[in-house]
C-alpha cells in the first residue's frame, strides 16, 4: 500500500515530545515515512540510513494523520494513527486530540461530551418514566389480611431482602436472593404485579426500561413498591408475623418446602442450569420426574448430593468425548432408585443456597430445632 505522505496533513503538536523520531525536523520525518510506505526498503535499513535505533514497529513512531472531519464537541480536526505497512488506514479509529472523542464507538464513546450527552438523555428518560408510572399508581392498596397465608409468606420474604432504608421498596437486583430459582422468583413477582401487590417504583433506574412508551421492563430488573395496607402496625408487622394461618395449611407448607428443594436441586443439574439448547425435551422431562421423586424421599442435602454425584459421571464422560447425557440420566435414576450407593463424601461436600424465602420458612414455619437442610420434607415437621 502506497501513501502520498508528502501531501497529507499531520498532527505535530504533541508528537514532537515523544518517541525515537522526536527532535527530527518535519521534512526528515516525512522522508522516513515516504521510504516506509513507498519503497521496498527494510525497516532495519531505514533505521540505519537515518542514524537511528529502533524496532520493526516503525509506524508507531509516526505522527498521527490530521483528518478533515471535525469533533462535534470542540470543533478540532480528528486524528488517526498511521497504519503499518500493508494495513488499511481505515482500520485505525479516528479520535479528537483534545477531548478524546472517538466517533467509531458511537453511543459507547467514553469522552466527556458523549458521557454528558448520554446522561442528559438518561435524565430525560428517567423523568418521562417517572411521570408515566406515577400516573399508573393504583389509588387503593391491597389489604394484608386479604392475602392468602402463602402470599403473606412470599411478601414477608420480599420485605427481608437486602435493601436500603425504605422498608416498602423492593429492589430488583435483590431478587436473586429470594428463591433458589430465577424462574420461580419470576413467577411470584409476575403474579404480585398482576394483582398490584407490587407496583413499579417510578424512580427505578431508567436502564431497566425500554426507551419508548409503554416503557416495558424485565420483571426482575426494576424496583417495586409494596402496595399493601399493613394496618396500624406498619412494616413492624413483618417482624412479628402471626403464622398461624399458614401453619394450619400443612399441605401448602409442604408444597413450598418441596419447591424450595426442587428448584435448588434443579439448579445443580448440568445442561439445564446452563441453558443448553441442544438438549432434547425428553431429557428435561426425565430429570423433572426424577427430581420430584427426590424431594419427596430425600432431604435437600442428600437430594443435591445425588445430582452432584450423577453430574460427576457426566463431566467425566464429556472430558472423554463421549455422550454424557444418557449416562447422567442413567446414573441419576440409579441413585434415586437406590441401585447406586450415595457417596458419603458427596453428601459431606454439599452446601445449600440459603435464600431469604428458605430462611423465613425454616425459622417461622418449621418446628423449632428442625434442620431444613438435613430432614426429609414432611407435614410432621411443620410447627403447630
């Protein structure tokens, strides 16, 4: 690639202070550049010819090209560093020598002007979202005593999620701690939003919303306000909840217990947890059936150990380039059926993801001294 460097503009202002060529007059530098781009001289020979010492990356020593395009923020002409031999100059990003603006990166440019522009757009979007959701705010609150005992449990768990000083605000980025599964958490939140138990906080981060009305959002990205009338006790109600209603419905309690165990085990299953799209539907169905049996018959600790032990075989098979899915299912089925003995080391190594719902459930609903992690789910263990 030949370049007519003698008729190109270059940005000399800061260049002269740095590099091996610094201190040479501009005419000499242009001669060196002309030899580099428009002759067959070797780089090593060019260094020797001009009495200099350097490496093969001679192009890095050249001043940047001064372009006709101007910066939209300060009006300075943009620059672009010179390419290596046989490299297209267009491969090099344009840049403002004063403010650092790089138009190639578009909305992601990190110069001060682009950051200010993005912030202004974000502030405007935030204000429009705030006005939009303030207008949608329901005029009435749901009465706490009209919620089912299970709903009260879910709501109490949301209250105990980590957050700031506003007790009625549930921050979207804390939902990770609510249940063992994003899927299950999403189901609970979706139901509460549809019933206006939770309403979108108008001051949620603007990034969580789409850019245009109706400003749609991901369920687990925005913040919510608890739209429930808690009575004269206010949020102190959650600190001293009366769980009598829930404890009386032992089957509902048992269902929640099994769900907590099921979702925690499911998230320990390879391929499903990683969202592998190449796994056929039959695999999911079989795993689902086996896990439901597990949480009926085993403690969470043993159930997770079963999954982990089966997964070890799958991992080994995969490392050997073999089909690991069928072997995983076969090993999982044998462990569930008791045909394969459970490795005590696998049980000892298992740890539980202590989500907020699990903590509230085990502390408030289970009988005292019942270890949620160690016992098989049973209505006999629900506190009276």
